[in-house]
C-alpha cells in the first residue's frame, strides 16, 4: 500500500511490481526479460523500463522497492536476463492481496484504482469517488503531480464495474456513499493492446517465444511468502478444531472448551466475507465461570480482544487469584457502572473491570482484605495522609491577608476576598464527585467510624462570601444573586 499511495511512483510501476513479485516467488527469482514482462502486461518495453527504473531508485523516504536486480552471464560469457527480487515486507506494513491477472487485464490506471478500492473494502473504510481521485495523479503534461477530478474517478469506477472486477451499489452506504464489492471474474477477455500487439498468431506481437517456467507457475512449487503473517497459498488452511486441553494444565487460556461455549464475536466486514479465517474462539470452563456476570458484553467484542481478555484472566488465575474473587470483582464493578456509559465493552473489561485496585498487598481488594473482609490498614493510612495534606492546603489558602492602606491612608473596610478552592473528589476515598457535590461521598458518610470532615463553605467554593462573610447561601461563583444586587445598589465594585 505504500507503493499504491505514494505519488512518486507512476501507475505502470505498480503493474511491473505486481508481475515481478509474482514471478519472484520461484526459487531462482524473476528471470523474465523486459520484452517478456512487456508482453505479459500489454505495455511497451520502454514503459516497463521506466517502471523498473523507478522501483530500483530510492524514493523520497529512502525505500527501494526492487533492491535485488543483478545481471547474469552464461559460462561462455554470453549475457542473459537479469534476476530480480522485490524487498521483503515488514510485519508492520500495510498490504493488500491482489490477483496477478489484474496486472495483465487492467491498464495501470485502473489497476491502481482497483487496489485502493480492494484495500478500503477489506479494511471496511468508507470510500468516496473524491477520496479515490486523491490517489490517482497526473504523471505527465501541464498538470503533472495533481490529482484527477472526481468525474474522472467516477468514469474509472464505471469502467471497473463494466469489466466485472467490482460491483458498485449506488448510494447504499452511510451518508449516501457507494458500496463496493471486489471480486475476481472467472472469465476475462483480454483488452486490445496498444503496443503493436495483434490478436492473431501471425500478427505483430512482442511475445514470440513461450517460457513454461515463467508462464506456468504451477510447474514450480511456490516459495515462502515475503510478508510475515501472510497465509501461505501452497498449502490449504486447516480449519479442523483442536482437541480440548484439561483444565489446570499450562496454556489453558482462551483455548477450546469442553462444554457449551458462547459464540464468538462477529468478524465480518462490509463486503460480507469474514476477515478471520482461523478456528473459532472458545473459552475454557474456568474462564466461563469468571465471565458469567459480563457474558452479555462479549457479543460486541471481536475475537482479538476476547483472546486478550482470556489471557488476562488466565494470568491472574495463575498468579493465585481465585475464581470467586474475580467473579465478585466483575459483579461489583458492573453494578457500579451504568450500561449506557460502557461505549467499548472490551476496553472497559481490560481497563476497569479486570485490574485489581488496592495497595501492594495481593490480598487487598479495593481497600478491603479479601481473606478476612477487614479494611486494609495500608490503604487507610495512605488515604488519611492525603486527606490531611489537603486539609492543610485548604487551611493555608483560606487565611485572611493583612489589609492594605488606601490612597487616603486609612485601611480598606472591605475584607479581602478569600481564594476559592473547589474540591472535586471525596477527601477520604478520593472518589470523584458529580458536578455540584462536595465533601464526603455517600459511602464514606454512611460508613462506620467515619465522620464528615468539617470544611469551611468558602474553602470548597459553594458558600457566598457577601455581607462580610455572614451569608451562607450556596454560591458556586463566589456570591449569590441577592448579595450581587445589594452590592450593585450600594455602588460597590
């Protein structure tokens, strides 16, 4: 996709790259000459030479797509065709599988548009004709380097749909976008070549000799794929289910279960084809028991995130955390969360529900010892220290400064305004407050042995400081509306 999206490469360079990479799957690499490549692609020899020159030269980002291009000579000294191989793809690079027949039956501009549409369909990315036009640029003439118009991109889409490589559902997507279905036609009619190639056997053609080693890839075994993680095309994928492992053995995490298992999350994209081709994901019985309170959330999670959740639960079980403890943790945190606030179930399970909250003691569970049910002493002391530090900060900030002398030498009769400090969390448990609340939360206020911490009204930003501090009406912005009217009537600023 780097080569498809980069404006540095011409459309013909993409066609040459696909054909050279396909022929390079043989053990000896791509040994086809320029005339042979031109006959396969239906291009002129000079166009293929320019495409190979672009692939061999460094791009603006320093990447060379065709680093291995070596000339060869026979033992007698007579030269022969060069051996070419494209660079191996890195695991983090984006790529798209394209049929090699597309480079032979589609002209370069249509091939580039077909690659962009195929990638958008496989990644479930909404695509418009304006976005497609941004990937197709002029490579000659007065508008070199500029993108084509939207009307031109629409004509290219119509031509691809007419030839049968894609199917377009007009205005069937979100916000009136087109929906594309990419497929490879079984029977294709070769287009008329414009490089002095005739349809008859006796007509002029660049291809005058047939090479079975190059023209028949099924005669040679396919080599390993250059990209890490790609599915091998020489061996079929084995989708048979693996035997279940006994509970308690090593590796019992997100594996095949021995009982009834929940159906995995849907992994189909907009084109109707499944992106995950491997075996179906199931959980072991002990993972089922842990996930029982939140099983309804698993239906909206894909297989990758479900596998991460299974590994995280299995890791905590292996570290000594009991099944009942994990299940109680999920039940308690689900009860304290509104279902409407869970926008991403997988992220909520991994970041909120499953992590243990507490001190360094493994038995501590959100400030309570799991084995005894008593309050954790270390957590209580840490919370008390932080609450004491906040009370000291409030006391320092609420001190009244010395009055300053006015221009006539007399002290200002109006007291200096007390700086406000809004407390947005509970002083004891540090649980954040809802807007407008302050002081201790409901649980700390109702707890045994805990009393509400007396905090001045002005220090928490909810008391009125008018009438020389005697007004106790709630005023989050400093003064209530009555005191503001009185101050305005008295002429005070």
